[in-house]
C-alpha cells in the first residue's frame, strides 16, 4: 500500500469516544519519526487499519508523528511491532481529535520543468528527462540530505524520502514526490 | 561578530566551530571542508561572500553533521548552551536544526541572558522550534517563505506538515497571514517573508515590499532562501538597522538571482557566485529600481 494511502482514504470520524462513551482508537508513540515510518509500513503490510497523524499537544516534542490504531487490537499490534524490534514507547487512548497531515498540492509549470509543493516542501523535475533537478523549502536537517540524494536522479531510480528521510519535512517531500511521479507517469 | 549555527547533511561530520572561508568551490572551517549545497552551507557561503564584499569579518559558525536523526542537532544544542555564555556575538543566526521544543527552550534561556543581548535570527528548523515552543516573540527576525508563514499563522500547527488547509498559502493573503501570526504570538519581532514579492513586516503589518527583479525560477531552486538569511545576517551584524538591512538583503538576493539567469534546474552554488557582482551593482547605483515600496 502506498505510504500516503491514508491521505486518500475517507477519514473515519472515530478518533473520539463512541456513542456509549468508549474510546475506540489509540495512538502508538515512538522514539522518532523514522520508527513511525517503519512501523507504518509494517502494519499496513499486515493489513491493519491505521493512520499516521499529529500527536496531541500533551505529548508533543517537536517534529512528531504518531500512529492511530484500533484500540481493541492493541495486543496483536504490539506483538507484531515487538517481534520486528519496533516496540513503541507507549500507547495512549485517543481522547481528542488529532492533527491531520496536509493534503493540498500546489503546482507550478515552468514549461520544461514541473514543480510540486506539498506543505513546506517543493520538488522540481525536468519533464523531458524525468530527472529531479531541485528540492527546495523545508527546515529539518534531513532536507539537505534528501536533496543531495535525490537531485540529479531519474524519478524512477531516485531513493524515496520515505526510505531515507527521518522528519516531517521528509514526509512532506514524499507527498510531493508521489504527486510528481503520478503526474509524470500520466 | 556573526555566529551561524546549523547542520551539514553528513552523519560523520564532526562538531566544529570557527571562522568560515571559501576556498575554491568549498567552504572551509578549521580542517573541515564542506560542499556548497542548499541548507546551512548555502547560508554560510552567501554570508562569506557578502562579508568579504563589504569588508566585514568572516562569519563564525558552529556546525555538526545531521541527516535528520536529530542526534547531531542535540549535540549542537548542548554545545551552544555551554559555549554561548563565554562568547560574545553581536548576531546569532540559528538555522537547520532538528526542531525539538525542550532544547530550543534551553538554548533560548541562555541566549536571553546574554549581555549585551545579540540580535537573534531564526530560520528553517530552528524557526519551527521557536514557534512550536511559543517563544517566537523572543527572536528579532524570522525569514519564512509564504508556506512557512501559513504555518506561523496557524496557531494549532506544530510543524508546517500540519498547517490546516484553510490557512495554506495564497500569496495575496500574505497581509492576513502576517496579522494572524502576530495575533497569536507566533512571529518574531520582524518577519522577512520570501516569495514572488518579498515583504518585511512587524506587528503593525507590512513595512516594505520588494517585487523586482522578478526571477520566477528562483522558487524552485533549493537554497535561495538560505542565501537571503545569510545576507541579512551579515548586514545586521555590520551595523545596519534591521529594516535597512532587510531591504538591502532582499534587493541583493533578487539581483543576484537575475544576474545568474537561472532555470529551475540551476543549483544554488552557481547563484551564490554572483553575490559580489550584485553587491557592487547596488553600491554603484543604490537607487536602482528594484521595486521597493515602503508602506510603514
């Protein structure tokens, strides 16, 4: 399943207590964003209904993501993660709406070049050659690293930000990367 | 003296500090060399170029390797917290650091007690950290692009990744976004907003607008915002007041872009080479029309 598939699914309004007052969803909190990305991939590969979201203010540290999951499945999900050596720091019941990642793209067509912006990240590709020519925007330390790794590479061969990024800026660049690939393969 | 703190995208790059020079196509700090790519390296290269052209001291830098894990950034936060009380910088620019609320707060507590108080400039990850921490107003200057301005304007977003859709940018809404950022205490005392038009603003609104020359390709080129932050840092450190420094830096940055005649595929090091020429041109013709409009 695509890394950002969660953005394309219908948002399920189940982050709050149900009509009987029960909390149905929880969040998995990890040490860093890289672990969140690995856990997301693993759980989605196993077919779990999870979403990557922003953490609630009381546990926010900075550049954070959490995984929202069906609380009733906690034991099985923890078993899978622990087996994969990806145990979360903690699990927390969700008691308030979580922040949604950005899902709006802005497109600028320069003629030969196409730039896609997702949140604060921009990816520009040469439409004739499909070579990534620039990465701009962003502020987390993996952005210059991602730019150095991706610029000059053909889209199909470039490492994806999901694989080598670590932060929310990397996550946003993945969005732009997926959108550029979609547009350039159309 | 200007101090720049930031990261280099290599895990094995050591924590280093010292004055920075350009040798050939690389930055040199101590025995370490750095390629001039986007990020703190681009900021420093622009600052070195500008300082040399203006006959100012070369910038001092505190750098560490970090590819996004945050480990290097934490080392640098710790180092700055220990070292700054024993140093004397007139201007401190904080750049590509992992945004971590508690480390920003610890460093801000140290910087806030420095005497005399330095001018504090924040961009990139450190700007995110200052806003996340609710301490934006303790800084003198932020340098967001329009997308980052939307993040500053969204009082609920802890990172640009979570900026709510109804706030996400439209350039013609820049005055509204600036007002909203100040209303919720999420802006520094001054903002340079980088975009098709560049703005200088404070809590009273837009003070200056510069919209010439227009070089559309610059938006796609990673590092053009970093160079602007480097330029304004040098000019403030040289003694210009913040408003004049901001306008001068914006004009130099835009003119540099025009001289370089870039395409969206141009890399930032090719543009930085044109900074001395832009500074010379503006010194020789300071009233050249670069679309400046003072409104405040």
